[in-house]
C-alpha cells in the first residue's frame, strides 16, 4: 500500500505516459513533409526471422530531400519485407527498392486525404483521453482502498479526489492542444 503522495505521483506518471504515447502516435500521422517518424514505428513482418519488428530496429531512415525518405536496411535480405510493410501501411506511400535501399516518395496530400488524416487525429486524441480516464479511475480506486484501510480520512479523501480530477483536466487540455496543433500543421498547404 502506498501513501497518498505516492499514489498521486503514480497517477500523474501514468497520465504523462499517455501523453507521450499520443505524441508518438501523432508523429506517424503524415503532414506534407518527409519525416523519418512517419514510418519508423511501422511493424514489419520478416519472413527470415519469423516475427514482427519495428522498422526503426531494422533500418536507418533519413530524409535526404523534403519529399523523400530513404530507408537503408541493416540486413539487405529484409528489403522486400520492409518495402511490403511500407506499401501496405495506411499511409498511402509507394516505396521503390533500389540497390541497397528503399526510396519512399512523399506525395502531396489531397484535400480529401487531409480530411481523413484530421479524422485520424481526432480518433487518436479520443483514445488518449480514454487512457487518461483509465488512469483517473485507477487513482480513485487506489484512494478508495486507502480510505477503507484508514490511511485517508474523509477530508483527505475529498482533497485526493479533487487533485486527481485537476490532473485529469490538465492533461485533457494538453491532449486537446496537441490535437489542434497537429490538425493546424496538417491543414497547412
């Protein structure tokens, strides 16, 4: 059993982890410019290894030009699997395998594609809010246990609940700010 201060810190740490997860998800939503973050978290099934790995652990990804990504696999035998994973992702990319690398041109986003991406941003933000509410619920459940074990009095229980709700409001606002910023970045031509 932990004391109330530790419990609040655990709730906040959980909420911060949720925000970090959202930021990483947003980095994979494509704007008009090439960024290695766009594809570095793609799951790639490697037949030779018989398993799935993140692209960033299989290759060096860089952006030699504003609208081009270059993927250089550490193991040349994985090139076809990487190319297939990029092509089959929901990013609308068409990679081309070259000598020892894969070139991934980043096409201009159409208005329709931008609107689809905005929907994705809203969905990711809502998922982050669900994770946030899960953290809040876990924190409040912990408070109920501490109250039942007489660690918290009625007054300290109420102030604990208030503090958890303030954290929830703070991080919900942060999620909304991140979503608005990403949407604005996406809609820029």
